[in-house]
């Protein structure tokens, strides 16, 4: 007599479905290999002793040591970090407040304004760079840190805004009312209830803004000065002359830093939950 507690056997997939799963799995593996194999090779060859970076000749830390001693690159890295940090700070403020105002209030021209905010996300970077250069020249702004930061905020804060808007779409409209019924003022309700709820989206938007600012070349090229040149501008100039092994070292450092930022962002999201 069969026991009632006997587990049921899993239904067998038809042979055709198995073949489909195998094809999709193989295609996914090829896509990941295509994406990550060049990155892995770049990191490996950053430790290559050869200057040609074509044939492996031995392990060395030489290019990292030369990178550390290269004063122009170190200065450009500091410029990038300062610009990206300031850009992220203001992008988070503008994106969060903008998303909240668009979600909370209804006023004439709201849809048009919502559309205009996303224009920097879709406009070609070359057009944005030239238009910002004309704008700063017309206002007699000297190109430098200020113009680069303003330019980066222009195309970074919409990414924060769209992330926060997506989070707001799932917000319970009665949370704010419940907080105010319990004695909280509107500002207190926002900072104690709404802001913690939006924190995962804010962190995602901040990470995106920082990455975009650190990586930007075209817009920065039109709005920077020699004293405020960022690391991507310096790397772009080095790449035009020829492949330098230090470029591999710089790229490897950026890959590791990006991975650490992603891990930190995920930890912060879980901590906020």
C-alpha cells in the first residue's frame, strides 16, 4: 500500500523542451563569455611584464607602480573623484526632490516638464557637449571644475529621478496620512517615512550617477580645462598615442572599484530593508 506522504515525482520535460533549455542556456553562457572574457584578459594582462601586451612574458607589478608615480594621472584621478562625488550629491538631491514633487503634486505643464527632464538621457552626448559649451561661453563662464560639475549634474540627475519615480509608483498613499494622523508634520513624515522607503532607489541612482560621472568623456571634453581634466580625458589622450600597459592597470583598478561599489550598494539596500 502506497504511503500518502510519498513525494510526487517531478514531471519529465519533453525532449523538445530540453533541447530549447539547452540552447537558451548555451546562448546565455556565450553572451556572458563575450561580455566578461575581455575584462578578465584585461585584468590578467595588467600584470604582464611585456610592453606590447600581446604575449605573456611574466608577472609584474611594474605598471601599477608606474601608475602610482605618474603625477598627471594621479591628479586626474583626484579630479574625477571630486567631480563625481559633488555631482552625485547634487544629483541625488535634485532627482529625489524632483521625483517627489512630480509624484505628490498636480499642476499645469506637469507632463511636459516630466518629458523635458528626460531629454538629457536620450540626446546625443556630442550635441549636449557642444550646447553646454555654447551656453557657458555665452554667459562668460570660465571652463573648469564648475562647468564640468554643472554638465555632469545635467545628465546624471534624471537617472536618480527615474529610479525614485519607479519606487514611488509602489508607495502606499496612506502611509503619509497615517504618519500625520499620529502627529507628524509633513516634513517629519517625509524624512521619517517616505525617505527611508525611497532609500534603495536613491542608492541605486547615486551609484549610477557616480559611475556615469567617472566614465564621462565627450561632455567633459567640451566643458573642461587643463587644470580640471578628468581621468577618462587623460586615458583618452594616452590611447590616441598608443597602447600603454598602464591603461590596463587603470582599467583593472576601475573594475575592482566598480565591483566594490555594487557590493556596498547591495549591502546598504539590505540594511535599509
